[in-house]
C-alpha cells in the first residue's frame, strides 16, 4: 500500500511537470491528456488548504496534496454540504447549512461589537435569475424588504426554470440605523441543487460594504474543486433570501 501511494505521487508529479513542458506533452500521448492545471485553494473549519492539480482529458482531477484530494472527494458526494462564496473568490466549506449559518451569526455579532453606535442596516434585497449566460434569456426578479425576510422559493417548476439558471444578480440597499435597534446588517442568498431547499447549497452574502454580487456564467462557479463538469450551471432548483 505504501509503495502504491508513493507511485501515485510520482505519477501526479510527472503529469504536473508534463503540463508545464509542451515538448514532453507532445511526445507522450498519456501525459498530453492533461487539459488544465493550476492551484486550488479553499477554507474548511477555519483552516486554509491549497494544492496543485491537473485535469485530464477524461475530466479526472488529480491533486498533489492527498489531504486536499480526500476532502474534495468527500464534498463532491456529501449530500448536505454547504458552501459559502467569499468576497475574495475563495470558497469555505461546512458540513451542513446549520453550521454555515451559525458561523455567519458569530461573525456578524463580532462585527457589530466593533461597530460604532450608528450603523447601516438592510433596507431591501432582490435577486434576478437568468436562463442564459451573460444575463440573457428569460429572467425573473424577486424582491423583499428587510421586514419581510426570509423570502423562500421552494420550487422553480412553476416558472419552468428548474435546473435552467445560468446567471444571476443579487442586490441590496441600506439605511441608517443603530446597533441597539432590531435589524440585520446583511442579507444571504442561498441556492439549492434540489427543490424544498435540499441537497447541496451555495450561499452568497451582501453587506453595506459589498451590496452587489453577480455571476454572468454559472459554469465558472465550481465550489467542489476544479472539476470541469462540476459547476452550478443548470443546477439550481430552489433558493432563499434571508
């Protein structure tokens, strides 16, 4: 078993090297099956992980770091994994949506404790979903005031958009308030891969400092690692604004 693991690492390192050497790729048919290479970084339980990777012609993804490979394999198939999209483009993984929500609540309380008495609180928020990339095709906008949140859309079958969303825009506006008054300082948009808020989830957060988020092509949203066929295009079946 130890020799097998050692050989696997040697093969991966060889592939990584081949992908950086065009001459070797051309001469070796097996190694030339590498179609993409890079470094993937994510956060789990407050710890940052990073690893070099290659994607082969058959869409197989190989990680140089075994710990990263094991975590990615786990999250690709864990039915209730919750992913938080961070403002810097990284993804943070949680074992459940409840764990994600608890973490966000702690962060918001910490932020409020460091705020002055006068702060900006959420006034309203809206999400527009699009059938085509580039914000094209059929689209629907859902809006809510802060007082009427959460807004929940348990199914998209009624508008014939189940598994058909390819882009979205998420906007919010704010008003002056106090940390001592009721009110939220942010808004979350959570997409789910199944109806009734089930299966995989992906959460975005807007605040007064970052009130607007958009993605014109959900094929580029790959929170399960750099798998060319594992993205959020045509995968959304329900969502929440909260």
